[in-house]
C-alpha cells in the first residue's frame, strides 16, 4: 500500500512538472506523436570529390530559362552552378554572367535547380535539410516539394510545400508556405514566418517539415514556428497534401515579386546544403514511394 501511494505521488509530480513518462520515455505534453520521426528512410549527405555532380540516382538537374515568376536566370547543369564542394556539401551557385542555354534563350544570370521526381516521391513523415543560405537582393534560395501528379493536374492543384524560402535582402527571416488550389483565385498561400537571431547566411541551420494527412508543421532548428491544417484554408480551397511529393532545391534570381539584384548583390552567390533526410513517420505511405532504398525498408502491411 505504501509503495502504491509513493508511485501515485511520483506520477502526480511528473504530470504537474510538465513531463509524462510513456514507455520509459520522457515527453513534453506539447509534442504530437504524429510528428515524431520513426526512422531514416532516405538521405543524401553529399559526400564526394570536389566538382562532381549530385548523385544522378537521386537527383535530376533541370535546365532552361526563367521557370516562371519572371525569373532572370538560366538554370544549367554546369559544375560552375551545381556540384559537390569536396567537404560534404552540395553547392548551388548563382552567377552574374551572360549565358545562352540549349533552349536558345539568353540570360544575364545562371543558377541551378535539382529535384527527385520519379526517384524519390513520398507521402508523410518528416523531411529536413541543413543549409547555409546566400544573401543579396534578388536572390531566392528554396528547399521545397511539389505533388507527384504535377504533370497530370498542373499547379497549384498538385500542391506545393515550401519547407523554406529566404529572401536574399532579408536573410534573418524564414518563410514556410503551403500552396494549393482555390476557386476563383490562382492559388492560396498558407504562410508561416520566423525571425532568426542571426543571419541565416552566416552559418548552417536545419529547416524541416513534419507532414501527416491533415497537418503540416514547420520548424527552424527543431523549434516549431507554424502549424497548418485544413481548418486554416480560405473559402473555396482544397487541401492538396494527401498524395506523394518530390523534393527540390533551387536558387532563383529576380522573381518579379522579390525584385531584381542591384549593385549591393555580391557574385557568385552560393547556397550550401550539408545534408537532406526523409524520416518515416507513423503515417508514411511506403507503398507509393518511388525510391528503391525506401521501398525496401518499408514494413509490409
């Protein structure tokens, strides 16, 4: 009887102290089990010799001028724009130069865009990357995801998850956004922002999204700064985040809504990616993943 009372008292103290023991693990009540990573499903650490391209088994390198929003760059597959740096990083570099690509379009800037389409497409779990951002007016570095059905339904019906965008003229602010279709409008944008204590261009930071069928959580360095659910949608909108997505890294130059580079922008400008990882969550839909390693590790259901 005495031992039972002691045990009950300990439980009460733990609850009042803000920590609950579950299966021998301490958890904060504010944590949501749906957002907890279960295991590493897919990753790229970008290890390799200096000047080598990103692993073609994992990444596609897109090329061409513009890519919407009035952007000024031509994306290329040149090592001057996208390559490993030999120190465990992927370097995506924007340059101020005159360049005419295979599409015959001439641009005043070059940069790079890579994606995992048809190589890694997954639904739910957590995706995260450790990145050092560039800074400078007119630059838009981004780590994001698009719905795998982009080719059949188009944008914004496919959905878009911007894990992180940083405006080059404000390197202290993180922007995380969901885009999807809204009747009578081009799209909707559910945005969250977080102000960092130091410039995101001064060092590496971890940007991540936890994703379940009805909830997307944005974090900077492990701290939640925005949670979005279908309840946040404006009228006439559809929640477009219940199917697989693929990942992208881009460094755009001069989208019309951000403004063009000016004399203060320093060239070349480089976005350094230390690593990117996909962690399997409780709701991760393994059977639809197009990635041999991930498919092999998925439990049978």
